[in-house]
């Protein structure tokens, strides 16, 4: 069904679902970011003043839009789809050419300033290309990722690769050998390619094959004209470029980050753009920071976490990589726990990429309900036993809370695990939740007592009736201790006042006691609880 899916189909799908608005009035490209931020839909600006190319933004700024783009019912379904794509990748197919090549500018004709790249936030270093699926050769395969390119000259940009990812490692090799590194940058691809590129695959794993797995069909690629690297055939716009062997020496940014914060000044390499190709009527995709990154990243973390739990042999129910944790740093996991597995689950979770804080709960806790999770932490955790800190782990340079390190030094930071599962060796009744008596029978909205019950309940019981009832209650609990509600249930014909009076009589006659669970029993019987000795 998706084998022919291209960027335009994604726009059409969002439009049909009422998730994309067409803005036909003229817009100043400087105003686009804030307009998108205020809108509850993705926006397609058809008339951008000074440019021939429309701009679309906010395409995946909600879980619903990502689900629509990925062709699944619910956002949560992406996990299965992505996991399947990772385990059964499909290699790409090479096509001779594509609509992306309808117009090509090479050499001196390259002019990035013809592209309507919007500015974003007030501390930015300039307009930034945010949605380019960047392909580079890596051995026999390809490596794909998404990186920001800040416009500098009409054929020169920077590339933000401060994070220790695969492209950075590949670019470092090229730099050490003093050679430029050819890359293609496909802007306006389907979400399948975008999701796969955003997936942090291990070195040597070809993300284009994962994109094929997501499509269920090979990704069509076509060769660039000026470099020996393919681009995604059918993309709206493609830049053919080389990362220059300048090293991480050029100041760049600042950039708005997925953390919802402004990053500091970065030092990055330069990128020469050798050719620009595009459709006859291209649409420029301006990815809006930070939510379009966050919603895209979360499912990729699910897949990584799930395989770590599998390797650790932990039975996981649900995983919530939280929005508040910037879709990268916090995870709440519910497990079907066996002894000690709270800690094992945490070690597995903290081994995954950038996960910094992990909370593990039992499977009776809803990981998507912050109240529930906090309640588990409040009622199941002892800080000295259930919270552990691993100092000196690899950290993400974008974490603003890390100490300042010299340029070029990878920062390290702490990882924290909180085991909020019910601890081993604690009596289970400490975790019995309040469950209201008669919840199964008395329903608000349809509640009505029958006349007979009302009349019986209104009549004052005689002393004789109370004494008889007390004797029957005593007989019952002599056999087996019962909770108060169970006694009431056993005498369901007796009105409540008769029962409370019967219990009152048993108390007064000093016949009543309770067992260690709080059930009613006969005083002095073998069931009766004994007052613990005072220390
Ligand atoms: C919209 C978007 C923008 C991104 N920008 C950058 C960036 O500027 N620099 C960076 O290092 N990673 C960026 N990332 C994250 C990388 O694309 C991601 O970690 C990817 O898996 C890296 O692939 P690699 O390890 O193959 O290089 C961005 C992700 C998204 C979704």
C-alpha cells in the first residue's frame, strides 16, 4: 500500500485527516516559525513572499500526525512496525532518475538563498535546514541521519555534528585523511525515510534498509550527479554536498534543541553544496523544533529499549519515553516482576543510548499516568535501597546540567535508576488498595433501593432481634475470621442498624477480637492477634 508513498502523499493524508491547513495568504518567512507554534494543525504556506517555493511545517508535531504519517492506527503501534523493519530490513532499489531531478542547478548556479528556509528563534545563528535526510557511504552500505545545516553562503553551510553519532565518526575519519566527505541531503521525503534516519542504528547498520522495512518495499534511490552518493528518489529537493575537511573549527548556532532549550555556540565543519535539484513545483519542509523531533524520536527509543529488555530477560509490559524527558532522557517501564528484576530492568534501560533517568514500576501501574507513577515512587521506594546512581557514564553534550568540559572532550554524567516496584519480602497486604464495599452492586446513575429494603431498614430492630443476630455472627466468626463487610454480606437480609447494634453488643460483651489481617474473630480464639511486644 505504501510502496509509492512520497512526501506529497503524506501531506494529502494529513489534509484528509483534518491535520493540515492550507494558508493561501502571503506570509513572510520570518513569521512562519511562530505561526506554526501557535497552530493546532500543520500549515502549508502556499505564498511565501520573495520565494517561488511553498513551505510546509509542523507535519509531525503531535502523536496523531506521526501515527497518520506512519500509516498506523495508534502512535503506540509504531513500535511494532519499527521493530519489524529493524529485524527485517529491505534493501533499496536504484532507479535511473526521478521527479526530483526535474530542475537541477550545478556549480555557480547553486543558490541556497532561493530556498525559503525560515528563521526560527531569537537566538539562532541564521536560517537552518532542519529536515534533510542525509545519506553518506559507509563501507558497502549507506548511513542516514538528520542533521541541521545552517545557511552561510549561497553554496556553503555548516553541519551540526557535535553529538558523537555515526556520521560524526565517519566525518572524523575523512577529516583525518584530509578528504571531503560526499553527502546527499534529501528534503521532503516520506515519514518512513525520516523515521529510519532518526533511528540511532549501530554503526554499519543501513538505515535506508530499515526505511524499506517500514515501507514494506525497497526505498527508491537514484544517484546524484556530482557526487558518488544516492539520494531519495522522489524527494522534493536534494542538495549534493561535501563535508569539507575543515574539522570542528567553525563557530555555528546557536540552535533550538529537542531539549526545548537553546544550545550554546557549536564548533562544526563546513559543507560545500555542489548541486541543488528539485521538482518543477517543490515544497520546502521546515521541520519545527522541538516537538517534531521529540515525537519522531520517541518510537525509536521504544525499539532500542525493548531489545535491551529482551537481552536482559526482563518481562516488560509498557514503556513510556516521556515528553517531559524530551523524548530521550526519561523512561518509565512497567514489568511483570520476578525477584530482583526491578534492578535488572533499570540496568538494561540505562544501557540504552541517552536514557538518563529510568523508573521501573510493577504492571499494576499505568506508565502513562504521572499520578500513578509518582504514587508508586511515594509508596514503594526507599531511597537508600531503590535509587541508584551510576556516575561517569557517556552523556549527551546537549544536556545543559553537565559540567563544562574543554572543546573536543566528550562529557560524562550520571545515570539514575529508581526501582518503584513492590519490594521483596514486604507483606502483600501493605499494598492492598482501597476498594469500596458494594462497588459491584450500587451504581450511581441507576441506584434505587426497593421498597421492601427501605421499610426493613427504617424499622428499629428490637433488643431480641439484636441479641439473636449477635449470637449468629459469633457462631459464624468462630469458624473462620471474616472482614466486617463479609459478615454483613453473610446476613444480607439484616438492616445495617441491626448489624451495627449486634456488633455493638458483641464488643460490650467482650466477645470480639481481630486476627492479624484485621478480620473479625472470637476473643481468645486461636485466630486472635496478639499485641506485639514493645521493644
Ligand atoms: C529533525 C531532527 C534534527 C536533528 N538534528 C540533528 C543535528 O543537528 N545534529 C545531530 O547530531 N543529530 C541530529 N538529530 C539526531 C540524529 O538524526 C539521529 O541521532 C540519528 O540517528 C543520527 O544518525 P547516525 O548515528 O547514523 O549519524 C536530529 C534528529 C531529528 C529528527
